[in-house]
C-alpha cells in the first residue's frame, strides 16, 4: 500500500532501502516485493560489538508498475 502511494500518488521515481546484511527475513521480504540489490556497503555500521554490512536495495516506478499492476475485477 505504501509503495502504491509513493509511486502512483506522489509520483516518486525510485524507492530505496538499506538493510543489515544479517537480517535475512527483511531482505527476503523486500526481494519478494520486487526490490533489486544495488550494492553492499561493507562494515558500514558498528552494532553490538561488530561491524555490519548494509545492503542497498532499490525499486523503480516502472518496475513496481509491471510487478504490481492493478488487478481487473470481473
């Protein structure tokens, strides 16, 4: 719903997310939504005594439109 609002109503061109590399559940969710991995920032954040990678994911408006086109109702 939020992505539809961003792209359809607010006319954003791109949505970007940065997720800790060890957060597999969040990465999997974003990939299911159609986000594409654009890069990895190695040892970007120091958290809980360790340096952690950040994964940069992005989705363009036309990618969203192709993947999440409104469904026709009978």
